[in-house]
């Protein structure tokens, strides 16, 4: 086993032991622990009732670089665009807020960070989906309605 794979086994075990109650990890291939799906089922907030899948890929330069995260479920969210790109400081190599990726960060931090996009880490000031953020700021009820439409159409359990 390569040093990379040994490190991944430890990180995955640690991550699985500290999962939020709204999260589940799915490995399509148990021999490829560096590729997995994070499933988030929010139990509060705008996206409650949905089931959201995020593909997570840990590259060979992990620890020096963050894992790649892509949302595989279409949703209406200010920090996730239609292509599934995720705007989260800790997934950036360098971020202006100083909360970007650092070699001391772990996979569990990524899981908790992505999960928090459905609750307390919503960011309307630096949106990836500007239209969603603007709708929220001018008409919260319309925003809520559009989120529910997407949940019903794309993210039902």
C-alpha cells in the first residue's frame, strides 16, 4: 500500500467516526477510498426534505491541496452553481478570508463545511449563483419557493 493510500485510510476512518447526523458517505468502489460520495439530507432550513449528493475526489497532492468537491444534485443555492461547483473557503487553495485550505485540515473538515452550506455557512455576500443570492435578498419567500421546486424536482429522497 502506498503512503498516499495509507494516509487516506486513516483520514476516511476519522471522517466516518465524526459524521454529522445529516451526512452519509458512500464508496462506489471500496478499493478507491480517495473517491466517494457525500450524501447530505438536511434536517432543517430551506433544503429540508432533499437528498444532495457531492462527489469528493482526493488528489495525490492531498494535504497540500484540498479535495475536489462537485455537487451532483441540481439545486438552487447561492454557493453552489448549476454546474455543481461549490463555493466554500476551505476548498480554496488560498482565500481572502484566511479560512482556505491548509495542510492541517482533514476530510472531516470538508464534510462538516459542505454540510454547513445548508445551515449556518450560507454566504450571500460572495455568491457563486448570483441570481439565487439576489432573489434571497429581495424576496425571501420567492427564494424559499424556488428552493422547494428544485428539491421536489431533483433532490427527493
